């Protein structure tokens, strides 16, 4: 029987959770425990923790903690607000002597783990690298032949693509910039004017999902925010198939301007948006935390400093970093389509490298999931 904390997952969440959970059950780590429990940090309730306690009262507990949303940090804090609340709930319920494996695309924020592991409750918090970010379930349908996708340079009609769906301050700022500078009509742009929010079907989640990466804007950005109205725009090429790992309309643009989930954040954070960029066969810019490109390069991916100025990635101050991205996008917009196409062709080796590396990462885990196994998906769940 699926655990309580999995019953209300969306199809997207359930696919990725089952995927991560089965991989973990096949790992050497899982053999150290009598039972392995799974919760999703944004969806679980206190009842789920109560059940974990009841099912494994005197055992060394193993809990795979799946998180799909970014964590938020109050000023000066080394541990995220979500982790602090999670530890408080574990103390409240009386869950001790437990190993918590936190799923991630990278090694997580080392400060989080360093501080959380300094406790008196026999808790161990361990990053569990899945190899790619939480993403829509059709990632598992990728095939080895997908690595040979052509560049389709002859179909490039627009200099860049930018999609803004769920509202966050940095996305609204960038959208206002595009509107103010008249950069929408000639490019492939989608701007939403209303947010999307999740409501747990079983009631209030134990840790409410909040957003808090706002920052005090400098004078120029404050003026932009105040004087430029946000308006809805949807390019005719952009469809609603956001559950695809590859957007078909990407072949019609030269540069993918990725708007990541967070911007003013203490460390890089990657979602399915970056995964899509790495699979896109297009050079990309990331509107995200400083050091995002550096983190991708440390993972073996290539970026595009030979095509445009990537110094924005090194700027710590969020207002200055955003303004640097503005200037970069304005520069890309001034280039002719012929120049954009030539740039894409020059990047072909890098594009193929990124796509193949990400597909290989997905393939490794997909084969693990599809391989015959003596371990039932439900055998160790609560």
C-alpha cells in the first residue's frame, strides 16, 4: 500500500517519486534498514510523521525526503525555513534515531547539512543525488536515439525564447523589462499575469509552501517595477504542453532564456527548466542564483562564453546581476538572425555534449527502474 504521504501526489510528482524511491530501494544504503519511508516535503502532514513513528518505533528509521520546490532562507540563516520547520515537527512527534536522505540534483546546500547534522536526536541528514532535477514524467520516455536530434538551424525565426508562468519577483521584473524595451513582438515570449497555487487534497500541509527570495531593489529596478505594467502575452508558437521534456517550438529560437525558480538564493538551484535547456540543443542564459553556470560546469556541462558575456553569473548582488542580464538580452536582440544561426552552429559540439550528458544521466536511472528486481516498490513503504 502506498504511504499516506504519496496518495495526493499529482501524476508528475508521483512518477518522479516512484522513480526516486525505486532507485533508492535498489541502492546499498537501503539494505541497512528494516523499512524505508517516503515523504514529500511540500505535501506531507503530521499524520504521516505519526505513522512513521508507529511503524518503526524502536528501529533505526530511514526516511527518503523528496523535495520539489526551492527552500527559502531568512536573512543570515544557514538552514532553510522548510528544514527548520521539518526538524521542529520531528521533535514534536518524537521521531529520533533516524537517517533522512534528501533527494537533489546536486549535493544540496552544504551549510544545511552541516548545521542539521549537529544535533542531539541521533538524526543524520544525507544528500541523495538523483542525477537530474525533479521533472515531468515523460523524461523516463527518452530514448538513446534522442541524442542525435538535429539542430534545425534553418527553422530559427526568433532570437530568443522566454517563458514566465508562475509569478515570482525576478520573473515579473524580467517580464516588465521585456515590455518596457519592446522586446516581445520580435521574439518568442510568454508572460502570465496570474499565479498557480497547489492545494493539498487532504488538507493543510505540515510545512506550507512559501516564496521568499525578494530583495530590496535598487533605484533603476524600483522604477521599472513601479512604472511598467505587467500584461499577458502568449506567442502563437508556444503551446500548453509543459509536461514535455523538450518543447517542440525550441527549434524556432536561437537562444533559450531560462527563468529558474529562484534568483536571490544562497546557492544554485536547478529545476526541470534547466534540464529542458540542457536537452534543447540551444545555447542558454539562466536567470537564477549567482554561480549557476559555474555549478553546471562543475557537473561537466558546457556553457557559452564564446557566444555571449557570461560574467553575470559571478555577480552576487541580485539587482546588479539582473541588470547585467538585461544588457545581455538587449545585445542578443540586436543580432541578426543570420548571426544567431551562425552562433548556434558554432556551438554544435557543446550542444550535443550537454544533451548527451543529460540523456546519459537519465538513461542510467531509467535502466535501474526498468531492470528486473527482487525489491517490490511497496515492500519497504509505510
